[in-house]
C-alpha cells in the first residue's frame, strides 16, 4: 500500500514496527513500504478445555479400563461355569486349561486344578466300569456251571452226589471271588484314619514269610526272610497290609521254579522301609510289569489260578498307606517286587545285625 497518511495510537506504533523501507520513484514521489502480519498466521494458543469435559473424558477412560479388566478376570470363571455344567452332564473329557492361555494368576491355577480333578474322576469312573464288567464276566462262568450241575442232577439222579460236589466247588469259588472284590473295594477306599494303629512291618513280614514257608514245603519250594532292622513301625491297618504282603509273596511262590526260594528282604533308609520280594520264575516283559497290578489282569505265562485280583489289592493297600510298589526284572532271571512305605514320624526303627 502507498501513502503517507498518519495513524494515531497503536496503529501508528504497529506501522512503524512493520516498516520495510522507503521507495522513491522517478517522478519524484515517495512511498513507504511495510509488511503487515497475516491474520491467523503463526502459532496460536488453543482455547482451554472445559473442566467438565476433562472430568467426563477421565470417567469414560476409567469405565473402559474397568470393563476390560472385569472381562479379563471373569473369563476363566465363565469358562469354569460352562465346564462344570458339562461335567455335571456326564462329559468327563471337559478340560479348560488350554483355553486359559498363558495367564499366570490364581484363577488359572484353579482351572488347572479343575482339569486334574476331571482327569481323576474320569480315571476312577472308568476303573469302576471296567471292574463291574470284569466282575460280571468272572461271575458268569461259575454261575453257568452251577446251572449245568443242577440241570444234570435233575436229569440223572444217580449223578446227584457228583453234581453236589461240583456245586459245592463252584459255590466256594463264588465266595472267594466276592471276598476278593470286597477286599479290593476296601483297599481302594483306604483304611479309615480313625482305625489306624502302629504296625511293625518287620514283624508282619516275618509272619507272612512263616505262613508262606509252611505252604512252600508242599510245593518243593522255600521262603527266606532277612531284615536289617528288628522293627520298623508305621501308622496303618495291620489286616490290610498283611493281605498286601501275603498276596505278593503267594504270587512269587506260585511262579518261582521248583527247588528255588522266594527271598524277602527288608531294610530302612531315608525315613522309609524298603521291601524286596524276589522269585526265580520266568519273569515278565517290561510292557507287562505295570499291567499285573490291574484288576483281573491276565498276563502271558499266567497259570490261570485265582482271579487276577491279588496284586491289584496289594497295590491299592500299599498306596493307601502312602507307599508304592513296582515290578522289576531280577538279575539272573525272575521278578523283583519292590515296596516302599513311609515310616512313622520319629523313625520307629530298631537296628539289628540281620536275620
């Protein structure tokens, strides 16, 4: 813009500050050149936010965070509720651990415990169903023979005496089977903590070895027992442990070769009593050594005597006392049954040179 007009007040001061220079034209006229600042150009300070707007934004952010946290924390609970309903409906294969991802909190631990519980339930119910099936199968044969004997006795009265002997034999077999099944159920339930007494394992093994030795004489075999402790006491159920040891020893006596001995060795180490019951029989393949502890198990080389419940009862009884039993190959041939039972607090051990 050109001109020399004067301005008053602040306009004059602003014009002076913005003067760029003076220009003189050929015709003698002069112009003052100045630059005016562009309106709206340059940094401008934003208008301050309303306090209510800030409060509203904070509340919205807090609600969103709380909702996300609640969903994250409640997800395992929702999964568990759905899983519990499926288990209650009979679906024992339900598992939720894999669906919880890589979380590390108490709810995830609870989910893993739930999976462990359903796995145990599935195992127990499956075992009960197999046991019921096996018991039904074992009962069917003697019952069929009883019916046949009764029918023959009715058709031919002259053979009634022989059929009565057969009926008595089958009845005795049924009674033994029922007794074994009841013993297995009792062993699986475990001894009631209120009926536990102090049991001397060494004395119990000595009694079992003495009884088995008397029986072994008629079979051309023998039983030996040695112990590095004169006593090894633990809280338990004497009758249940006696039956467990007796079943293992009798099983070894049945399979050991004629003219050989079943060796029973007991010792104490690390707060537990260790027992080895070894025979000189044909042994077992590695794949069959765990299966012999299953109810009604039939393994290669079995002579067919009994119901296959003896070792199953022994395993349940020993586990009910906090111990374990395993089958191993014996060096030189045969089978070595190894049992370990925890001793009573304080040891409960008396030492001796051997026996």
